[in-house]
C-alpha cells in the first residue's frame, strides 16, 4: 500500500486551492491560486490521489478556465 499522507494538504489544509480539472486525458490536479499543475510520475499514486480528492469532496471543473476564474 502506498503512503499518500505527504499529499494530505490536497484535501485538508489547501483544499480550497487544489482542484480537479477534467479533460480528455482524465483528471488533472490543479492549484487554481497559482495556476500550476501537480505532476505525478507514478500512475497508481496519481489515481489514488484523485480518488481521495473526489471522496473528500474537492471541487471539480470541466475546463481549466473555469477553475482559474474561481479564485
């Protein structure tokens, strides 16, 4: 089992900044305040983070412009 505790800020202390943006490639983890993307090189870890963010009720957007506009 992978340890995702170092990423807890995504759905706890920085939950309002980090959001999910859906695209044809799937969800991207985006910081809407800094307009940056969290790059995760491990596909299994990325899926676990996205699943956890969805379960914790993190905001999702259908396009990046809407995410950036909602600051």
